C-alpha cells in the first residue's frame, strides 16, 4: 500500500501535501453540502408523491369498505364469513387484540388494591395489563379501567403482500356522512 503513495521528500513538499489535504477537505465538504441539498430536495419531492399515493390507497380502501358493506350479505354469506375472497384478492374484517386502557393509573392501582386484586399490579406499582386481559371479569366496576378492542378492515394485495388497515368505526362514520 505504501508503495502506491507518494511520500513527500522535503518540508516544502510536505507543506504542499497539507495544503492539498485542505483543498480535498473543502471539496469533500462542498460535495457533501451539494448532495445534501439535492437529497433534501429529492426527499421533499418524493414525500409529495408518497402522500398522494397514500391518499389514493386510503380512498381505495374506503371504497372497498363501502363495497363490502353494501354487499355484506352476499359477500359474507349473511355474516358467516369474515374473509371475503374476490377473484384474486381478499378483504376482511378483523378484530385487534384486546388492550387494557387505563385512565389515572395511580387511582386504578388504589382501586385494585382496595378490591384485593394485587395480582394485577406489578411490584413497581404498574397495572398488569396481560393479567387483566386473561381475567377481564375480575376488573368489572373498577373505575378508570376498561378493556377495549376495535375492528379493523384489512386489504392485502397478493402482489405486494402488504396489508392496508383502516379502523371500522372511522369508516362507518365516513359512511354515515355520505
């Protein structure tokens, strides 16, 4: 490696090398700055296109949900099926996993302790959401604590295998506005 590198042979030549390094550093900075600006411009341009595509996907997803609702009985055999097979694609309604919602964690912990439900409390005084999900009936009536889940509409093209989801309540709300 050292054979390929020219070694300065005098102080003057060494000084010139240092100057050249400075010039290369400036060139490196200018190049970074020039491309950094181009990258930012490209990112901004691509974000405009991406946002447009995302809106198109959302509109198509909403349109498919409306189609599903309008043809519910036929497509789902009067609600017996949740997965609808189209010609080459599928759409479906799907419930998310149950999730524990806590409002004012301190008061919920106090309420759980009052009801001798310490098994739902972590030793660091946090509510044990997984334990609550496994025993939902035991927390009925505990103020500030509820178990929620939501239904989502899923569109998954075979070509990409990427699922697009929308909250069914949000879509239903949009339907009512029409």
